[in-house]
């Protein structure tokens, strides 16, 4: 029976040891376990009988030949790789419990043998089994991984990197392209929306304007807002006056100078017939302004009296003006009877006029010319001044204050300066024009004047009289007898109506007509017919003149009696 190894006793079991076993640390195995060996006892050395001299521990008495001395091991070798080959049956102890030689186990105390400390794990049996089976023993340190260099590996890596970077660039380009398309679409939508909104607001969108496209921009855009003042130029040296309406249409952003001939027929406060020229000299500013409102149906906000010396100063303050002159104007300062060597103002394009030159041109009327020719020159000078005047309200007010005028109470310096600044802005932008109010020889308004100027430029139907205001009655004489116009005027004024001269018909008409345009004026039309002694059957709803609430065409059936 084989004796077992007791790892905890330090000696073989079954045999008492009368010596104390001592161990010393010789190292650590590959598993990190400490390896000890027994310290040899120096006082006595046990020798087998018949052992040759010099042979100590490790002598094999059964060996036929002399055995070499067994080397001592300083470290524990679990696989026995460093043990020399034995010849014959070994008498040594098999640490793994396997029988040696013929199966008889011999117990020999090896003083130099390696021993394990208590609780030390036994070595693994796999290497020994491999040795017994004849299989070669391999260790971890015998293996190594060899990286075979591939000359194409770097090219492959570079190609992958290039492909990846190109793909990323393509994706980034697509994202940027989509962002740009979205931004462009948003901008286009905003532009289209803004354009359509502006056209709708301005009344220029097709399908949303006025049904009657032939009535001009005023009807297309709806009711217009107009600021109007009247300016009277007084020639302090040569005598006479010139009148114009300065109109600022804030709705259409258009400025206009409307020239009013002095022959324009008006009605004074007493209801008597007069002309514009006579009204300016006799009635004063307020009376003339009211008479103009009555005839044209406008709402003149103020009166600006501009004497020729102030016109001279105004042109000098704005730094001269440049206009196209249509006549050579002599120097008014030259003595009569002497032919001037050269005209003060020469005819030509873009002539620069100083203050005195502007006054001479604005008041000049050549022999044989009509009053309207001189009036047109005055309009040119006014538009030239507006082009040079500052568009800033404060600066324009300073210019007006520098004139040192005594203005009409209806129009102060700040109001006049602000109004002129707006017109100056229109004139600089090219949104300004000059129009002449056409009148007939008798001073009444023609149908051309009613349609082109009174209605389109002045908006003659805009004025809404109050409840207490008198009804304006336009009289057109178609009786063939001129005197009957005056009879109708007296009758209407005595009846509390405002007389408006609508001119004389080209041909005589048998029956009289009384028309009203607004339904609210039907009763007024009936009363007007009764006042003039006309049958009420003559009253019907139809178009009236622009500056009248009720229109009357006097036919031959009107005799002028009550």
C-alpha cells in the first residue's frame, strides 16, 4: 500500500519523525504560490549501507551501475522539466502518488527535496500526463502572434477614409442645398405675399378694383384724401393777381398745381355773380375761398397771399430755380420806349432764374396773349420753387419764416411750412404736375373741366355739406335767352339756395329737367323745381354736375315767373 503524502504534517504518514522539520522559502511558482524546502540537518548524515564513499543522499543500492549524484533543486518544478532521466526503477518518492518501477513504493526521506507548505495546492497533472503520453509540452510563452505586413493594408485604410469623407461631404452638400431651397422658397413666398398685399391696398389688383376702369385712379382706389390751399400772387408793380390751388393727394401721393383763370364765374356772399379776379380784389381771402368751395365743391383749408417781392425773396432763399422758359422776357426795369439790348429771361431749356428773373417770368404776358399764358408761367415758377425747397418740415418752416410775411389767419407759418415740404417731396420725386382749369368764355365750367380737373384732381364731390348748409343748385341755360340765367339765380338765392352757374347749352331745349344723383337729395330737387316754377314731373334721378347737389337744365318752358 502506497503511503500518502500529508501536506499538513511535513513528513510521511505512518512513520514518526523524531526530528523537527524546518523549511525555508526558496521562491514562488508560476501560479504565485510560495515554494519551501527542508533545511538539511548538519550534525548527522544518514547513509545507506555499502554506499560508496562520497555518495550521500540519492544513492541507489539496487542500481547495477553507478548513479550520478542527484542535483538539488532550488525552485519547485511542477512539470519536472529540469529533472535528469533515471535509469532503472527509481527509489524516489513520486509526488503525484504514482507507483514507480515495479509498483513497490519506497519511502525515503529526502532532506534536500522540495516540500509544500500546508494548504498548498498540489501541482497540476496535465504536463505529466502529456509526458507519459509522449505528447510534446507547450507553454504559453512559447506562443507568439506574428503580424504579417500587407502592403495593400494602408491603401485600403486610405481608400476607406476617402470614401467616408466623400460621403460625408455629399451629405453635407445635400443638407446645405435643402436649406438654401427652403430659404429661397420662404423669400419668394414673402415677396409674392407682400406684392399682392400692396396691389390690393393700392386698388391695383385685377378683379378688386372699380367696375368702371375708365374713371381714372381716383375711382379705382376709392375715396381720396386731399389737402388744398389757395395761393394768390399779387403783382405790386404791374397790378393784377394770379390764383392757383396747391393740392396734395395723400392717397395717391400726387401733387398738383391747379391754375384758376381770373374769368372763373363765382357767386359772392350776397348771391351776386362775380369773377375770381374781382373776388380776390374785393371780397378778401375768406370770401374768395368760400366762393371757390361753392363752385368747385372743394374744401380749401387756407389762403396764402404771395406778393411779388416775397416771391423774389423765396426764389433767392431756395437758391434760384431751373425751368424751361417759353418766351423771351424783357427787363421790366428798362425805360419805356427804349428797346432792351437783351432780354432778362431767355427762352430755352433749363434756364436758371434768380429772384427778379422769376418774378418777371411769372407775371409776363406778351402782347396779344391770353391770361392763361401768363398763368401757365406762374405755375412753372411755383413748381420750380417746390423742387428747390427742402422736404424737411422744419427747414421749410424756417424758409417761410425768413420771408417775414404777415400771413392769413387761416394758415400759420408752421402749417404752411409743413404743407410746402410735402409738396416739395412730391416735386423732387416726379409726382407733381400742373393743370389748368378750363372755363368757357362766360366763366362757367365746361364738361371737360368737370371730368378732368374738378372730379379727378380736386375731388369736387368729396365735400359733404352739413345739415344747415344750403343746397347747391347748378343752372344750365338751354332756353336760348341769356337773361333767364340771371332770373333763375335771383330766384334761387332768395329761396335760400346757393347758385352755381353750369354754363349755357349749345342748343335750345324744349322741356326743363331737374336731376339729383344722391337719393337723399330727391326732396331737395322737388323743392327746387317748385321754387323755379317747374313741374315736379321734371324731377328724376340722374347724373349732376360735380359741384352741385341738384342740377337744373332750363328749357323753353321756363319763363322766369313765379
